[in-house]
């Protein structure tokens, strides 16, 4: 486990180093805005916020790796621009959670190296089934993430919607983006993928396991 802790520490250092770059004024502003809206390190439920930011950071990182894998296979195909557009949005999501990790001093999951490999493999593997396979993967993953975000929204609303207003806005915006990706997948023949129902269930089972583990480790 010492090796895993070292990996997590290194990831935190990289996030903090990135936040100190001159171009990261946006990241510094996040700290001020969230503090000004009521969220501070002293008054938040640290266990809840840590869990939410850690797992969402891991999820957005995994999504980026999935799209990277899909682009490696289908980047020059007719569906390449569609995948790239969704990937660009996921890059923005990950950037935001990188900033929140630093702002609220949240450590990343120790499983990041695993999600790096698994995400790319899932994206490339489903893309090898054709564009329908890639889109089936998108539908399955984005549906799982949207459901997960809805659960987080309910948790924060029950706890203190005013205090967590800006975090709620971030999660709601990203939830809507994921639902848009889900619909894009359906519009591009996801349901025509080989063994679509079975593939979708298998991917979503993996997503559920990844969420469970990333919240806790």
C-alpha cells in the first residue's frame, strides 16, 4: 500500500504544481468563488465533499481515457469529429475537477493508474467493434455517470443546497453534458452494436465498480 500512497502523493503534487502556473488564474478564482458562496474548508462536510470530488475526478479522467482510446482507432473515420467534440467537453470537465482537487485539498484515488489503462482499453476495444461499438460504450458510460451525478445532487440538496450551490451548479452542468453525449451515442447507431444489451450491461457493471472503489480508495 505504500507504493499506492506514493502514487497518490505524486498526483496531488502534480495537481498543485499545475495550479501554480500563471495560466491557472481561473483555478485560483475557484477558491475565492466557492469560499465566497459559503463553501470553505472549515464549514463543509469534508467526508462528503472529499468523496464527491475524488470520485468525479476519477470518473472524468476515465472518460478522457475512453475517448482517447476511441480516437486512436476511429479518429480518422467519419465519426471522428463527433468523438472529438465529446472528448473536448470531457477535457473541460477534468480540468474543473483538477482545480477543485487543489482548492479543497482532496487526494486523488490511488486507482488512477488502473483507470488510465482500463479506460483506454475500453475505448479502443469497443471502437474495434466499429463506430456502433464505440457509441454503445458512450451510451453505457454516460448513462451511468449521469445517474451517479443525480445521486450526488440529491445528497447535496438534502444537506445544504445554499452552501453547496456552486458545486451543485458544476455537477448539474456536467450531468447535462453527459446526457447530451448519451443521446449523441443513440443518434449514431449505438443500439446496432453487436450484442448491444449485453455489452451495455457489462460496461455499466464496470462503471458501478469503478465508482464504488474510487469513492473509498
